[in-house]
C-alpha cells in the first residue's frame, strides 16, 4: 500500500514526552491486514511475561483498518489493545463513531502509547499529522461528557475520546468514551490503562480525505451493499429496531436468565424492557456511525414517569441483558438512565452489572453487611442504589473500591463463597446465550467472557444451515444449539471471520445481517479490500490472516500463563441456574475447537500451526519461554489445508435452497416490521 495512504504508525513515549513516526512493515500488513489483527502483533512484540498491566512498559495500542474512512458502509471501526487490568491477559476493545476515521484522515493507521506522564495530559493529533501533548488541567476529574465538551470547544471540529473518573482511578473495567457519538471502547479495561498513564483524552483535529486504489469500483461495491441493506429482510428489520430486537429472540429460545443468572427469563421478565416497551417509553431517533446505512443506534428522550425529559445516546441488547436482566431492573427508562450514568463515569456497564450482581447475591447471603454497602440497600431492581454505586465504584469509595476490581477479583476479596456468584470467563463477566456453542465461544474468547469475539450467530436460526454448511462444514448436529456435538468448528470459523472484520475496520452487524443472505463471504471481503487498497487477497488468504491474528492473541495469553484451564466458565451452584448441564469437555466442544485451531490438548500454540502461518518469530518467543505445545499429542489435529473452506460469493448466495430460505426469512421479517408489539408477538410464537 502507498505509504502516503496507509501504513503509518505514531509512537508516543509519555515518560520522556517524545513522539516519532514510522512506516509499518509491509510484511505485517500482508500478514495481519491492519486494525485489530495488527494491533495484536504490535502488542505481542512489545511485552514480556509477568508484565503488570499498570506498568509503564505496558503499551496501549490503537488501530484502524484499511477500509476505515473510505466510502464503504460502516467502515468506521477501530480498536484499542493492551494487557488487560481486568483479566491480566490479552485485552482489546472495538468501537465505532468517527474517531477512527479522524485518526486515518490525520495520516495514521496505528499509534502506540508507552510510559507514564508526570502530570495529567492529553494527546492531540493535528490534521497535518503533527502530534502534541497538552496539559489536562481543567479536565482531569471531569466526567466524559464534560471533558469532551471542553476539549471540543478548545479544538473546534475535532473528534475526541476520553476517560472518566473510573479510568483516572484505575477501575479495572474503565472504558474509553466518545460521548456525543455514542462510541464506547468498553471492554477489557482499556480506560484504566489510559488512566494509569495519566492520559485523559486523545483529540484529533482536521485531516484530509482518504483516497482508494480504485475509487469508482469501490463506490459501485458500496452502493450494492447499501442496496442490499435497504431491500433484504434481515438488515431492514435490524435498521428499524437495532440490536434490541434480539432480546425477544434470545428469550424465545430459552437462552437468557435473570437476577445474576439465577433463573431462566420468561416473557414477563422481558416485556417491560423489550423493543415495544422502549418505543412506548421514549422518543427515539436512529443514529449511526460514520457512513453507516444500518443506523442501529438510538438517541432517546424519555416521555413519561419520574425520568421524563432525560435525554441520552445508546441502547443495545447487551444493556437490556446486563442492566435489565442481570440486575433485575424492569423499567426501560431506568435502564436508559443507568446507561448514561455509566458512560459519563467511563464504566464498562457489562462488567459493572456482573460485579454488582455478585454483590447483591453476597448481601442476600450475608457475606457483606448493610454497613459494608455504605448504607445502600443492594437488592434486585433497586435502581437508586445502583445509581449511587456507579459513583462509589468510579471514585473507588467504600464498597466501590472492592467492586472496582471486577467480578472475579472482587468476589475473591469478599470471600466466604462469593466466588460461587461471580460469573465470568478469564475474569471478565458475560454469561448469556445459555447453550453449548455460545458458552464455548465465551470460554475460548481471548479477552474473556464476551459475545463479540466469535459468537456463532449463524447457529441461532435453522434457516442458516445451507450457508453454514458451505462456510465451515456445519452438520445437522452443528445447527442444533442445544447439543454439544460438532460445535468447535463453528466457533473457530466465527472467531476468524470476526477477526477479519475487526482488521478491515467494518461493523460486526453489517456482516451479521448480510452473511445470512450469502453476502460478504470471505471472497467478497477480499474483493472489497483489493479494490480499496490494491492488494491481491482472496477469500482463503483473508481468512488465514484472521487465523493468524487470533493465534497471536492466544500467544499473548500463553505467555501470560493461560492454558486450557482458563478456557472455561463459572457456574452458580443451583442445578437450574445458568450454564448448568453444559460441559466443555464433551465430544464436539473444546477438543474439536482445538483441532481446528491447531492447538495442543492443553491449549498451547504449536510449532505445526505457527509454521503453517509463517509466524516464526512468535514460535521462537514461545519456545524461549517454554510455552509451546506439542501437536503430536493431539491426534485430531487438522492442518489449514484440510479445513480452510472458501466458497465463492456466488456459490454461497446461489441455489434454489438458499432462495427458498430467503423467502421464508422474508415473510417472518416483514411481519416483525409492522410494529414493536408485532416483533414481540412473532418471537412469542416461536416460544410455543
């Protein structure tokens, strides 16, 4: 790629206050594409075993993929990557909005920030590509919305991401926020890493438009994708409702639980907080990231009740699950209010809900007292107490100082059996989608409990069987989400495919809504990348780049001492609670996943797979630190030549079977478009 167009990296040392620029090695771009995949390699090369996440040596790395800022729909996603203070291992967080576009327009694809500033500061990347460090006097201690407003007034026309008090106080699950754009880099505690470096914000001003290699052809491809979004049933419904439509679907399949995942949620649990309830309670406007025709975001204003007139941005299905079901809140207006408060303080609301759910269980069982709770009545649905706890956690006051450690560590501090109610994977809370393939995906996720690293969403609808068979060899057993059989292959493929989209810089929900219609196959994504950047990728090469990125993320985990033991999940003790009956060691689960991923039976990377991927330097470092596995022990090992499947886009979308399935899907989706209550009705029919 032309160095004027991409491949530039900014290196910032806060300790010495020195800043330099360098061109990224083209070999790395060829191997990892960019974005999240290249971030992982840049992190791997800069860390050592035993590195404290709050050490000055731990870098925080930003990356925006090669499509970001171009005319392609949703090309606005970027990632922050570091060693996570929450889990102690690989951490990253992906966000949208306009910030990544601004960085690209300023001339950079990646930046690496190291060291610790002596005094609070913020980084400015000027439109001409000149970076400076400025004093954070006047914004340190401010909420994210206040800090952003001050910085945008000082730097007109800028894009800003900032941390809140939670990041400043090194809350282990602090987020990085672009408040006006409703773009949060929430997971893994990236905001805490910024706070440990005394870096309050990053401001990007001005910049230039980014040329594509073949601008006219890219416009043609982009117009076709936009046309698909407007005409095909799944993206049309998604555009109408956003991710909140998925709550009813998940409940209809029996996949979600309530009260810190004690009991299975039913229709009565979700009716007060689903899409129909939202549209009854709030005036809502669609909102999207840069050049996004899906516009799944929400700008809301509460119409009735005690919170009437409250305004804010953002509502996702994860919010309804975490703040609504996990904490027992059954009022959509109160959920909207808590979303806004978490974002103002710079807290990952998913982890906040997990640690607070554990604390409610601990209080009910007298593991903590009312005095320990700072006089707050911690109980299911007590929004007033939850609101006050947001401030206590963000400022590390009272019980909030313990809960600021995150679900796993806080439970260990409380002790007395609190660990039984701390639901997490690798130290990160996210127990949802209670069925074998999804729990496997959360457990193998390199950054911990999470549904955006590789959840096998194609298995959620039987109508996707035809496409799933072509993409990753899905069988009838694979498509049965309630069985354990043939699930490893689906998680492996979805992880690689998601790594590709995060490396390109496009939205997960674009690919989720279109791949079900046979659009945006690996070959199609390669065609788009080649058109934009002049590369010579095909579908197989682009998926191998995804495999390469995920292997490096696991290499970081192996260096940090993580193995098969950590590819696991916690369960509550009750026999009818979340996760009971799911066994990762059953046939078709973890062992099958390891055979596709090319790992040893203990979950370590192997010489065979690393050689297949031309990652000799990774192999050498793992050998040096004696964390390289042996493939000879894994008799089920599959080489990449045996498993990389790459149906062409025409083959994927074509055929009578696929056309019939699209018609069936279309009829169902058209009914859901009639009204939010019709959406609820359709999924209620599925329950029966």
